[in-house]
């Protein structure tokens, strides 16, 4: 009996040890990082347009490490493994470029799916690891968009404006615009009928070399078409204007403008002037661009009823567009800048009337421009009224031609009471003389639009 009892005790002890070992093993499996149960993550689009020219970028990540991955193009029963290129592999993150498949000339699928199958290094799932599988729809598109120039204005001057009307067509169209020298981008607006677009552009005065103007269309698969817009061009002959800067002007004007613009005011005369004329000017120009770009309305335009703008009545012109101002303090040149509008002066606080209907998109203090209003006239064309003493319209107001909107003044960085009148093309100040000229507008705007309508109607 005693022997039997010892034998049962040993057996019970073994069962206890096995049970403890089992529980320890379960706890280890449940809580050990070796058996983590978080599946890998795959960052990939649910729907992919692919032209089989460029690779597809995919990110795979996991809390531990990636053990294996496979990528397939699937079309019904056909399954083709795709080659990949590792761009980055660190800390459980792999960035892949999935290379385009190579098909024989007789197999031309129009769509399919991209299957990505990933395992991590976890010992979970009977040492296989955690698995993630994604399936993304593939739309195959190898056809480039149609992009044709219908009509455009004949001559484009440096600092001047031009009108372009184009046809753009693609069932998977993503983006379309006009580019100048691949530096400036101008929006296109729907025009007259479906697939036709219009844009007013400029050759910015601060870009000396004219290289090219292109209409650009890009589809969702990355196919891109560029069509050259033909222009005769004419450079701008700048007029140099030397201006002496005095202590009184800096102390009473420049520093005051910096204070009103919430900027630190240097005590040094030259530093204060240059900060106003360069740093603040750049900030103000950026604000103008942003305000206009934000308010571009992408609506259908069957007509563009803008008439020539009218100068301030009974006013003398004190400064022209495109003057290159060189600023001197004593005998030393301290800065230079473009003057990009028309300065008109008559009597103090003269009435300012708007020549064409539009929408007020900015009202406020604008640094060197002082109290300023900007009006949008459509198709990215705007007008700017600066240095005013008062503005009696509000943002979002619709104004009519001939409406009194402001009074001239001497706010901002100016010597005296006058109006700075600027014309904006998608936020860039252009030569107002063109938009004040009936003949120029008839030839370059009205005729271009009417000719486009005739061409479109024959298609």
C-alpha cells in the first residue's frame, strides 16, 4: 500500500508538472512577441489605373518583420506573378515598386486585379505567420489623352496676356492645365461645349526667356499629352526709374507699413526699407496669388463679356506698368523692384468705380499695397485697387459695372494720394494697358473666342 501510494504521488506530480508546463506554454504563446497575432498591413489603392509603363508603389509593414510576399496580376483564371523592386526595407517596413507585367502580343487584357499576399515572421498560425491578402482592381489604360489647340491669340508680350481655347478628351482624365516654360501653371475652365476649355495666361514680366507654352493633359494611368501653343512673342523693354529714399519716408511710411503688417521693425533705415520693399512685398504678392487661386470658379463659360477697363477719370498717370525701380539711399543702391500696375492720381479721395461686373474676393490691409480690394471678373481675370482711403464693398459682394467701390488714398508704401490699378491673370499682375485697349481686346480676346466657337460648331 505504501509503494502504491508513492507511485500515485509521482504520477500526480508528473501530471501537475505537465499541466504547469502546458499553462506556461499557453501563456508564452499568448503573450510572447514571437507569437504576436497582428497581421501585416498593405498600403495600396483599391482601384488602380495602369498603363504598364510605370511601376506601382506599395508599402508593406508589420510589428515584427515581413517573412515573404508575392504579387500577382490576375485575369480570370490567368495568374501571372509580378516582379518587384525593393526601395526600402527597414524596421518592419518594405516599400516596393511593382514592375509592369510582360504579356505576349496576343494577350491584351483590359482589366484585372492586383493580388498581394504577405506573411510576417510571427510563429502564430502553426509557425506559418500572420497573413494579409489584398485584391485591387486594375484598369488598364495605355491611351494618351487628346489635347488639341483650337484657337489662341496671335501675339504674347512679356508681361502681357493671351487667350487659349483647347480640346481635351479622355475617359479617365485626371488633370489638365496650361504650362509656361514648365514654371507657371494656368488653370483651364470649361468652355462652350463638353471637352472644350479656355484659359487666360500671361508671360510673367520677371521671366525673361520665353521657351514654350503647352497644353498638358494627364489621365489616371499616368499617360500624358503635351501640345505646343503657337505664339508670336515680343520681349518687354523695361524702363529704369531711380528713386531716392529719405529717412523721413522710411520712418513715416516704411516702418508704419511693417507695424501694420505685424512684422518686426528694424531700427536701421536701410534694413527697414529693404524689409518692406522685398520681404513684405514678396509676402503680399503671395497673398494675392493665393486669394485669386482659391476663388477660381470652375464653371461653364459660354461667353466672356468683359469690356475694356476704364482709367480713373480726370487722372494723370504717375507710374506705368513694368517700371524697374532702383532704390538709392544716399549714393548707394539698396534694392530694386518691378512696378506692376498703373498709378493714377486726380484729387484726394477721388471716387473709384469698377469698369466690369464681378465678385469681391479680397478686402483688407495688404502691406505695401495698403487698403486693397480685389475683384474677380471670371476665367481667372481680376482687378486690384490699392492704396485706397476707404472701401465700401465687402467680400463676396457682386458688383456692377460703374459701381462706386472705393476712394483713392495714401495707405501702404506710397508718397501720396493715388490709385494703384492692377490687372491680375490667375493672381499675376499683367500689363493693364492691354485690358484698357479696345482694339487689343477685340483682336486678342473677342475674336479668339468667336473663332473658337465657329471651329467647335463644325466638329
